[in-house]
């Protein structure tokens, strides 16, 4: 196994947002200027694309078609677009599972072609050349499917960074997108959507292609052999199901709120504005606290901390038509902005740790999340239409869901605890799957005996030799990140290596 140590070293942050020593994990050779450019490119690409989605792609263009479509057409377009996005993500993940090297289903160029096709249909619709109802359906499908392709392409680049760097890039991109959104809101109403499609979308695609060329290519995520993928997918599902519950729960609430933009006189502009306010607030908060959170709090703990806000937003849903309408709406989008940003980081970390193609992990995770948003829209539509579902029924559903999610979020990690306490390399090799895991365990066993490593150092060595990062080792062994680093330094001193790549090379040489 080859692990590219330079991929996202914390010393190579986006500009100077945070100052962290590059040598924290040992002596590493890398081009600082090159990695800074890579991070800036992907942050700008992500930020430009998120801004484009809010200004135009995710229904924003409907504001600029007065009198050209009816309520039924708008609602149909909304659900077609809402279904096309998770379907695109799921298809991309499925293709990545069977054909991990094929990039067509996560191609930013194909996404741009879909965006331009949708733009052309919109132009023809404004000119009265095509039918309003069915053209909106096609536009929604183009924008939804293209958005899924772009998210997959961006996730692949983000996942090439380490967890700390990926967080900085994603959170900075969220702030950039919010600022761009408000800048475009100043433009005349008949200019903003076309400027977004003709400027932001192409710029996001060009930046994504440029960032892809700079991204590290040597990484365990590209080396998983076919017979190991099913086992790795099961491990990824075990690692992500709790965060998935939290994010999907937030998306469900967002779906309920968003459908109000198309019914009962709701405003798409106000909804998008609330969304971007929440995204900007989340970006500032996460950037300001990320160093502390990364050092002292696991990602799973972050989701548990955010859960009370998610539950509160759900329980306050019956008040959406009352005095607290705007307050609850802002809370809903703030929570979803934070959890969705963390979702990108969680999927990137899991893809790295399980040596899986990032689009495979993100495709299914995000596909379920956006499908939950679509389900929330259906619920919101039924509540708004009074079709047998009222606020009392919604309150009961909220209480049951909050209770079930509470139990899931605080349930002990028995599987991880057992592995952590047992510290058995053989058990972990079985879960990792295949002869490769056995070979790593055999090499680690020889290194433990040769260099007189302690039991805990042996456990840390086994995970480091598989390319796992510090947060993963900490969660797996149920110890703090600082403790992991202390054991890592001790292992380096005893074995005479100076970096994790050298440690992996040492274990590989023993395997041979």
C-alpha cells in the first residue's frame, strides 16, 4: 500500500486561514506553493458551484420567469429536480463501485453540458418557442443531474486531502459561495440567472479541472482491489450510518421548509437567502473553531453535539406558520449547512480510510441525504395541502423521530470498542478483507517483536500501516488524538523512521 503523505498536510492550508506547523507528523517533502494553489483552486471551484446552485440551478431561476409557468409546473419541476440529484449521485456511486477508473459519471465537463442544455431550453421558453410545463421538467432534470455530477467531481478532489485540510477547503468554499450569492443578488433581476449560468458554472468547471490536475494521484483510494470492495463498503457503512442519520434528519426538515417556497405564497428568493445566511454563519463558525475541533473532538462527537439543534428545529416545525417562522427557518438552514459541510469531510475521511473511490462513498451517502430532503418535501406538501396530515400528526412524527434518533446517536460503539480493547491485528485484518490485510498484520507482528513495541503501540502501528489517519485511529481505539500522536512519536523513535510513509515502507519491506 502506498500512502501519499503530501496529500493535505496540515501545514499547507488554504492561504493563511489557520497556521499549523507542517512538521507535526514528521519530516515530509512537499512543495508548499503547489499545495496552496491546489487548495485555493478547489475551494474556489466548490464556492463558485455552490453559489451557482443557489442563484440559478436549484430553482432560483424560477423567480425570473414571471407569468411563464403555473404553480403545477413549478411544483412538478421541483420534484423532478429533487429526484434527479440523488439519482445522479447514486448512479455515480454505483458506477464507481464496478468501474472505479471511469470518470464519465463524475465529469464536470458533462455537468457543464447539462447546465448549458438547460439554459438553452430556458431561453427558448422565454421566447415562447417551447411549452412551459414540459420544458421546466427537462430543465429541472438537467440541472439536478448536472449538480450530482459536479458534486461527485468536487468530492473526489476534496477526498485527496487529509481531514484537516479537507475541512478548511469545504468551510472556506461555503463562505465564498455565500458572498458570491449576495453579490449576484445586487444585479438586476433579469441579469442574475444568466450571469450565473454563463459565468459561475463555467468558472466552477474550469477550476475543478485545474484542481484535479494538481490533486495527488497516489493514494490508497485508487488501489482497492475488486474482491475487497464489498468488505470495505460494509466498514464504510458501519462508520457512517450515525452521521448519515443526523444529516438526513436535517435534510428532511429542509425539504419540509423548502416546499413552502412553491406553495402557500412562499418565496424562493427568501428561502435561498435564508439558506445562504445559514451557510455563511456555518462557514465562519467552523473556520474559527476547526483547529480546536479537529484536535479535541471527533467527527462523530460533532454530530452528537449538533443533534440537539436538529431535534429542536424539527420540534419547532409546527410553529413555522406562526410568530417564530423566520427564526425557525434560519435555525433549520444553519443546522443543515453545518451538517452538510461536515458530511463532505466525513465522506472524504471514510473514503481515505477504507481505500474506496470517494464518489462511491459520497454518492450513496449524499444520495440518501438528498432523497430525505425530497421525502421531506412530500411531507410538507401533504401538510400544506391538508391531505389528512396536520400539525398534530407532524408533531407526533417529530417526537417519534427525535426519540429514535436520540437512541441511535448515543448508543455505544460496541464494534469499535471491542476491537479497540482486544487490539488484535488478526481481527482487524479479517475486517479489512483479503490477503493484503493478513500481509500487513504479519509485517506489523514482526515489527512489534523486532522493535519491542508495547501492546498499544502495536495497535496504533497496525492502523497506521493501513494508511489510517490520526482521527480514525483515535476513534477506532477509543483514545484521544494527542495519545495517538504520542504513541506515533514513540513508534518513530523505536523504529528509526521519520514519517508515516517511511513507516509503511518499513512494514512493506518486512512483508516482502
